[in-house]
């Protein structure tokens, strides 16, 4: 059985085609500049040559058509017919409070995605465009929506409510939702599988660290707290996002810059974080290079990043009343061995330590804590697309 996984953005569309008999990736690719001049599809069959197709894509429908053409192309395709695609799984940013689990797309699911447009104004409309485009091109194929917020919907009110007048929660549903849920779920389930335990037996702090970063407290297989909030802006210092800050800072910055709130949110989302503090880059690799060259602001940016990660790890151990595993994933978490040390340094009193020899890895599934450590520290590469494909198979076919 083949499952196509789609992650649609406002002007882009990522895809992977899985053979679910062995969970292998047959092909993947990216359609870029949808609705913009210079549209390009980059298609990569597994084990084959990369193919670049430049053709107008006025809407997501044309982008999906190009993707399907590439998948069945006699020269670089990986399936003989579109009939081989049994189901399509879609990453959807926001399901609000309505959907904590993946769902087969129907009128109600579409309505909820639309209801959440104000909560995910950049992502949800694009996600829906991807769904509707696939429904148009593949009308008889089941569609499954997997919500990025879903895994976090087990949080109790004490974790998700903000300290503001309750009427704003009642009227606007202003609360902490959390993101990267598919990644946090994949790695926490994989961790239980590695240890040969049921998820209900484990207390795990999952650290998804990348250009966007978030941490979750997963107690007994359920999220009890997470660092991102109403939007992905809250929490850790990230590539271009500010993370936690005093709201009064916003007022003072707006007065100084003489800008409106929309422009201010652009500054906080796209011109802050590692980029804003360092003045160098939003990429941690560039930051690390600048630190080695003596750049003080880059050093501060990296220190703020690791300091906040460390605070959340300790805090979430407290929230859960203990911790069995601290788990690193995401681009930084999987590949930056120095960051893993910096993010756990000083937590030895909690039994959280990193073995420098074991930690000398990149992108590899491995325990990096000393033998016999009270708390195991692991690196587990994430695979959100595979998680979506699995959810899609289960819902569409009960497998």
C-alpha cells in the first residue's frame, strides 16, 4: 500500500511517497513558488537522480498534478499508476480544541480547519488548499488530516490556560496549544519502543530543537505541558523567534519603532531569536562558527538558547514529579553535540548527564548518558512524515 504525505505551505508543497509494506520512502520532493512566476518542482526518487521541472503552478491543484505526473513518469517515476496511491496524509497546523487525534477529512474537519484560520493564519489556509487540491485531483482517495497541535491536547487547564481574564478564553479560545506535536509523539513512542516499555510507564522530556524549537513533558504517553503557546512564538529562543518575554517589551518597542502590532509580530517572528541577538544568522551552525571567531553577540545567542532549554528540562521534570528520559531531536538536537552538552550542563544533581564519547554522534539513534545514569539521555531522529503516513494507514485502512 502506498501513502502520499503532503505538507502544503502558502506557496510551497512538500511531499513524500511511502511504501507502507516496509515503510520505505519511494520518492520525495518540493513544489516551490506556487502562484508566483518561476514555479519549480524538485523531485527525488530514492536511489535515483534529482529531477527539476519548471512549469507554471497557478494554484496548489496544478502543483499536485505535477507531483502526481512526476510519480508516474516512465523515466523518473516510482509507481505505474495513480491507482497505487491508497491514501493521502496531510499535515495540518491547527485543530484547535476540536481534534486531538488525526481524522479522515470530511465536512466537519474542513469546517474546523477553517475555524482555526485566526489561530494559524499562515498555515491553516495553505494546509486546506493542499487538501482541497488533492481531493480535486484524487477524488476517490481517502484524505487524512494530522494536526500539529493534536498531541498536546491532553494538557490540563493549569498548563494551557493563560493568566488573563477568563472571558478571552471563552470568547476567543486564547490558550496554550503547542506545536511540533507529530514530532513529539513520534520520538516519545519510539523511545518507549527502544526501551521495551509501554508509553504509560515513562516520564520523558522531549526536546525538538531546530530553527523552530519546542519542549514537551510527556508523562505516561500524554503531554502535560509544552513550551510553545497560542502560536509557535512562545517558549525557547529560536532561529528568528523571540520566545518567552515580558509583554511590556512589545509596547516599548512599538513606541520606539512607531509601528503597529502586525509589524511588531513580524519583528518577533522573523527578525528576533538567534538572528536578532547575534546579528549573524538564524542558523545555529553559523552561530557556532561566529562564536569560534570570537563574536560576543553570537556567544550570547547560543548561551540564551541553551539556558532556556535547560530551564524547561528542569521545570518539566518538576511538573512530572521526575523524569526517566531526556530526548533530543530536530536539526540541532540530532546534530549539534556541543548544544546537547550545553543544554544539560549543571543538571547532574538531577541525574541528567552526557557522556562525551557517546555524545560524539550526528543524526544517530543512541543513548548518550553514562552507563548506569539515573536519567537516560537519548538522541532520536524524528520522522514526522512517517508518523503521518502511519496515522493515515490506520485511519484509512485500519492497519
